[in-house]
C-alpha cells in the first residue's frame, strides 16, 4: 500500500509564490511507486484546495481554473490520519486521507511554527523541524542569541521593536553607529530577502528601517562583512544523526543576495527540475557547486553546520547560510532556513543523493520522530480535580452565569 503524502503549501505570507514553486517541485519528484501525492494548497485567504491540477504550475496563473477544477476542503483527524473533507450542500464527502505531511511553506505566518502547531494538534507526522525549531528558525534575532551562546561566530548586530524606534529614534541610531556603516537592515522574521536594505549612512538607515517595518515589528541591523562571499551548506538529519551536503558559493548580481537573485534571475538553469516547468526557485540563482574554497574551510563549515543544526533544534533538511570574509579568512553564520527554497535538493545531487531520495530520507526521519514522541508522556491518566473541594467561591456566581 502506498503512503499517502500531503504536500502543504501557500498560505497567508509574503512568500506565497515561493512556497508554490517549492511544493510543485517536490510533488514532481516524490516517487509515484511509493507515494500517493496529495496537494494541500492554502490560498492567501487560508482556504485549502486539493486536486491533481495543483501539481502543475499553470493552474496558479489563473485562479478561476483552480476553483473550477479543484476541491475546497477542511481537515480533521481520524484514527491518526488527516482527512480532507469536501462539503456540498448538506453532504460531506471524504476527498483524501493523508498519512504524513510535507510542509513546503515559507515565511512569516507559515514557516515560523504556526503550521507545525496545527499539525501537532491534528496528531499527524510531518517532515522538517518541529514548532520550537521553526520558531527559532524564523526569528533571526533568536538564532543569533542562541548561536552566540554556543560559541558560533555571527556578525555584530543590534535589534529593536518598531515602537522602540518610534519612541526613541536617536537611541536606536546611536546603537547602529557603534556597529559602523554600512549595515544591513532586515525584518527579523521574514525570509527570501524580503524587506532587506543596505544602509551606508544615517539617512539611508532611516529609509531602510521604514522599509523593514512594513513587514515586521521586530527589526535586525547587522554589520556588513567586508570582502564577502556567500556560502551555503545543507544539513539533513535529527538530534541523533546529521549529514552535510556539498557547499555552494552564491553569486548574486545585486549588492546583497536579493529576492530577484534567488527566485527570478535566470529561470532556465540546467538541472532545476526535470518534472517541473516554469520558475526554478532557488536553483535559478547563479552559483558555484561545489564552492571554490579550500578543503580545510569546507570541513570547518560542515562541522559548524552540524553544531548550528543541533543548537537550533532543527530536523529534516535545512540550509545554513554563511558570510565569508576572504581577506580575514573568517566565516560567520548568517541564518538557518528550516524549509529552504527548493528544499536545497541541488546541494545533495553532487553526492549522488537525488531529489526523490532526499524526500525519502525526510519522510523516514519524520516517521521515526513521530514514533519516538508517541513513547513520551504527554498526559496523565489520573484526574487531579477528582475530590477537589474548591467550589465554595463559585456559589455566588451561579446566578450570574445563567
């Protein structure tokens, strides 16, 4: 019997379209001999649709087609599986049953633990990091604080909330001056380089902060690493086992690796996905794989990646982004992505781990975690309220509660 795999994506996020690209790629590579693939597409209004047409990119270009040929569903748990149910008039019909979910979501509201919390409540296994790992993975400030405590080098930074900036702009600007211009200003909990600007002086700093505040109330400002090249490494595993991919060197055309570099750029790169037409996701960025760096540096980054993976409570497949100063020979962890664009499959193919095998590994890791969690104590059979005599103060409320 095939395993029924639901691929969950879309949602109310600025990275909605990026999520669609990742999901369609993954659905195209899941082995049809092993899995029954079930799309679980969330619109920007958080309405869920399923249906075979969702496996093709063309349907997303015409929303009317989606609603005409796909079924709107709701979810509920039944005997440890996730039931997708369609309602027409007075009748409810089971459209599909899902054994395990692959969250292919990106960005604030989706990748930050919200979706994982929903799946935990439904009681179904899912791939990738859990609620805690995803929350930390989405918040770049949390990440830096944890990594620093583990002795992992990160760029100098400061952070603040938007209300703190509005109340005392001068104090915030003074903190940034201590870092030294130029600096990078980021929404702390966004991704895909959305809302990120480089500030070279106080005037451009204010403009960059105002831009970042459009996307998040929590803002991160960090130093620009000189003589910088960006290096990325993927990690696959869990708390008990980790392996690393080859390292890539990303060649952005903009001053920083922008949304355009990552997802628009040259969408015709070879090897981007033989079963997927349209945008190629992160594969469209210009890159050197493996990176042209010394073997010693590659080994150090691989070990640091495992340490960061463990420290941030990650699971499944992640991508860790580094900033490397070619002059000082120092590297810094920029951030960890818990659900990287295109699931970083292109970093594993040089090691002869094809995309379908990577997805197999992710599913196996998720099943093992789910079984392990079932053995943990999550509820107590005893009723601590039995015999509790604490109702005296309630008597006077009886009339008010009617």
